[in-house]
């Protein structure tokens, strides 16, 4: 795999995380396929399909207060020329309701599909680390 493609996919994934943290629905929607699927803690074990589920959280305004999302040890695997898997641990640093800094940890896998020359986010699985 070329280093350029690896860096592009890691960069797109970081953009996605920044959109989530900032509550930027337009930018998030631009990066995602309209039929995005996912498994995540908020879905309580169900496969969610489409963007409506995610828009609810964006309408709440994203993370409140100062925060930082960091990808730790991202791994990129190409599945041919038009699909890729990006896996990493995500650290979210924030200030809790008591004013104390804390870090939340998630294990994430994101699937990207190249369509019409651009990468679109098509599926993800996010789990809380214990």
C-alpha cells in the first residue's frame, strides 16, 4: 500500500472524528455514505442503517466544552483498490461535569469505500474500552 493512500485515509478518519466532536453535521454528511451502517454503544447491540440515527446526536451540538480526539496506533488495510479498513483506539480527552480532566477510550474500526474517485465512510464499529 502506498504511504500516500495510508495518510489520506488516516486524515479522512481524523476529519470525521473532528466533525463528530465539533457537531459539524454538514461536513460529517459529506464524508459518509447516505446508507452508513454501524454498531456502536448508543445502538444497544443493534445494527443501525442510514444517517437519521446519527443526526439526532449532531442536533444536540456535539461534545460540550473543550475536548480532543486522538487516534492511537491507526492501522490501514486496503481491500483491493476501492475499499479500506482503518482500525485504531480513540482517546477522547475532556472535562467532566465536576471540572476534572478525564479520558474516554474507544476501539474503532471504520470502513471506507472509494466511489467516483473519492473515499466515503460506509460502516463502523465502535466499542467502549474497559
